[in-house]
């Protein structure tokens, strides 16, 4: 809180000093409150240009008294402001606060192919989980100590894992083979090599973004098919999944028309 006249600034609970909330800073050592009520404001403690506080009985109170010698009330109203990285602002900035709170880490090399501009959020999120190998494939479920069949739900041929689902499984490989052909991409059967290949895409920017859209859509719909077989006992052929991917990508491209008709036309031509 930016202190003005002190009439709405609560002594104990508002953050108006460098010590944070004073009930956390002082009360562990000064109970039950030094005769100052919970509802007391700064204006209640300021009289004829001086502060009316009990004598200090702890180092914390000494520091507070020292700080108060630098603070005087004015005719302005109290106001709130946000401070991140010692930069006050009257507006809350979510991204700035988030960057302040989170751990500082280097960006992983695969981040640009996951968080693409114009991407489909649920596809981005699911692909991110798969890059971290953090989705509940059957090998993961077994590793957590839970009982589960290990066989792949899409082809009943080998143990289900992320690397098998994308794209060692003949079912998913047939989908990725066709999608890759349409994206003018030489497909790779191995997950790690596919990620590296997509990180290294060169050439036309529009084609690169379209390829990443299609890649993540393929992951999304293959995972959807796997879950439908597990939970609903429903089965679709690879051609049906390819049609779903095609329809979804076409719809996504159409949505670009409002902001950039030229870009939308380029995507649709590719």
C-alpha cells in the first residue's frame, strides 16, 4: 500500500512498510498486540505530526520506529500498487508476477516447437506432457506400482509406451506417414529423433508452422483414439483419424482469416 492520509491503511494487516504484514513481523515476539487493535489504521496512530506507539521492546519494534521517522501522512488518499523487481506499478501484470515467483531456468531447446503462435492450446499442452514423458501410458502406470495390462491398445502388438505410441506402433505410424507426406516431411519412427527433426525445420516459415500444427494434431488424435478404446471400447480406422486431423487443421487455418486473411490463404494453399 502506498500511504497517503493513512485512513484506510490498516497497521497490522496491510503491507505498507518494508517489513511486510506487521502481525507476522512483530506479534510472534510481542503478544497480544501491544495495545493496538486489529482494526487500527495509520491515521489512528498519527497525531500532531508524530507517531503514537508503545516503547519498543524488541529489535523488530526498534526497526519499525526507525522507519516511521521517514514517514509522514499527507492529504492524499491511500492507494495500492504492485511491486515486482523493485518496480512499482498501479496495474497488475500477471506475467511479470509469474516471472518473479517462478524459478529461473534456461529455456529447453524444444520449447519453440511446442508453444507455437497460432497453435491449438490443448494440443500444445498435451504435446508438452508427452515431451516430458508425463502422460499415463501403460508403462508409466505400471511404474507407479498400479496393476495394468502392458500391451498397446492401438495394435495389440507390443508394450505401450510413449515411444511406441509415437510412432513405432503400425497404427499410429500409418497416420504419421500420411500427415508427413502432406507436410513434405520425411517421417521418422523414433520419438526423440522426430523431436530433433522438427526443431531443425528449415525453409518457409508458414510451412514450418503448418507442419508443427499437424504434428501436434496427430499426437492429440492418436491419444484420443487410444483413450476411446480404453474407456469406451470404440475403434476407428487410421483413415478416420486422418480425416479428423485434416478437418481440425482446416478449421484452425480458417480462424486466422479475421486477423490475417493473407496468412490464412497461404496456410490453406499449403
